[in-house]
């Protein structure tokens, strides 16, 4: 997948191993693993079907955003970075055609 970042700070943290270690400590390995999985996935559907990542759409105030599990409470939050967002006939997101995302943040929103 093509990955963009909301800002340079997030890009630096998620692209540089040293910065990742400083930001995430013992979770850095899992964050790095998720980044590699995202890069290797041809489309969002691959991440949705990978149960360990628990990739899912968010609701409420975060409608339009998606999350991938990093740990029990920690998530990587992203948006689909395609205009228009590919849709199925029923209006749901066609994850087979989503190939571009923008990572917004990593957070513990629980």
C-alpha cells in the first residue's frame, strides 16, 4: 500500500528505527511490524483479513477513520487517502480497491 503521513513528526517517528524506539519503547517492534505489513499489503482488504491486526473502521467522532491494533489498547489510526473513496454498490468501502492511506496518529483512545 502507499502510505502517507499527516505530518513530518509522525513520518519521522514511524520511519526511523531510533525515533520509533524512543517513542514506543517495548512496543517499537510491534509498531515496526505493523508498518511493514501495511507496506507489503497490496490493498486494505489484506489488512482487514489479517485477524491479528484487527483492522477496522471507527465510528462516532472518528467516523471516516480506521484503526489497526498495536497492543491491547494502543492503535494506529489512519484515513483512506483516495478521492473518491472506493465504494461498493451498498455504499460500504471497497477495501479491495483501497491502495492509499494516510496515518494520522498512534494513540491509546480507550
